[in-house]
């Protein structure tokens, strides 16, 4: 049995330091628990940074200057061994929303002077009491929708502020029995294998048959803004799976950086997970003829022997930018 308590304590102390930080002190707050070489992966336009100073200047200072009185509203927190790392690296996952008063422009997104909620998912690798790697996914299209400047012509699912787990048990501050995490990870792996099998089978199962093996009928799929959220297997197929599989072609799976689980919760992220071409029209966009990457986070809740909920983050701005649509540049032009 692996003890995750020290890794969880490190991340919780990091979160506490960040909650007390200001734009002027955030670099020092980061430096308390990150190293000078910490490898940080952020979504477009932040991308990859190294060390507390660069991370603060690139992401945290601009965010704190725009969204004042910022607070972390955490819905899911768990730790696990990275099943893809032969060295058994320990990671801690946090997911929820950042809430603040949207008082100044952020990346050209106009402020509302009202409450704004920014979806986030964070993965932190802990080594010798420090965070040596971190991935921070934030849903920038979600913030744009709240500010009234959503840039895409279509969304297949629903746009809303997404809740945490229906069971309200996602904060695993204490370690869970290892057999529970093992069961969750095995189910996630089985689900991934089912997708690969369906994509390559000569006589593939129907989408309903494929999904029913690993998902509850009343599954909740909390997709990223741009795609949106959907409920039940049938609506998931109609509102996400079918457009995704028929309007995005030449897909290549690139693998994951981290895949882990604890208790009934598990997840992964990649950099990138997938490469594909918009053969479209996808989300109302015409075919691009270009290959683009999807950097993706998936976080799952297992209920018994099937998956019940799934929260997804995709670096949509990076995906669109690789196809020639620079959403932030369009905002800049519109604001002049």
C-alpha cells in the first residue's frame, strides 16, 4: 500500500499559499512548493513554462490581476501512482473552478465586473516534498461564454457552470483503500481499450453496445465548452460521439503523460493525447485540411463496475489555432 498523505499535504499547502497570494507575491508563493526547474504545462497561450517565476509571470499574475479576490472552489481531489511511469511517480489531481470578480481584461476577454467561474483541472507530480511537474488546464471558452464573446458558431452539448460529483464525495483528503483505486484504473483502461477495439473492428459494435459495457445508462459527460455537457448514453452519442467520430478524421492516439486513480476517482492527461484533421463541419467550422492536436484531461467517477461521470478539459484554443483560427487575435481585433 502506497502512502499518499505527504504528497497530498504538499499540494494542499501549495493551494493554501496560493489562496493567500497577491499578484505581487504569487511568484514567492509558488516557489515555496515548486522548484526552479518545475515543468509546467498550460493551455494556449500559456503552453510550457519552467520554474516559479516564469509560471507566475505567464499565468498567475495576469489571472489574479483580472479576476480579483480569486478563490479555488475544489470539487475533486485525489492522488495516485502514475500507471505509465515505471518509477511509480506520485501525482495529485485537483479539479473545480476558480471564482473571482472579473474586473479587468484577461487575454483580451472583456471583464464583466461580476462573478466569473473558470473551470480548471490540475495535475501535480510530487518528488521529495516538492512539485516537480504540473499541468494546469483551464476552460477559456467557458470564461468567454460568461463574458458574452463566445467565438464558435455551434455547440453540440449544453453550456453551463458544471457541478462536482453527484455523490459529493470527491475530496479524498484521506487515503482510500488501494483495491478501490485499482478497480477504477482497471475500468478506465478497459474503456480505453473498448474505444480502440471499436475503431479497428471489422464488425464493430453499435455505439450503444460499445458504451453500455463500461458506462451507466444515465452517464453524465461534462464536456469542455465548445462541445458542452450531455446526459445519458443516447444523448452522449448524438451530442458528442457521433460528431467527433464523423467530422474529425485521420486520428492518431499519442498516449498520455499520466494515468492514475484513487478510490472511485481516476483520470489522465496527455500532451497531446490526439492528433486529427477537421474533415468537418465540426462545431460549425468548415474543414480545415490541417492536422491539429488535442491536449485533453479526463477525470472519472466510478459507480460500482461502471463509469458514472466524466469531466473533460480540452485545449480548444490550441486545437483551433493549429487549424488557422486564432480566437484570441480575433478578440484583440474586435476590441480595437
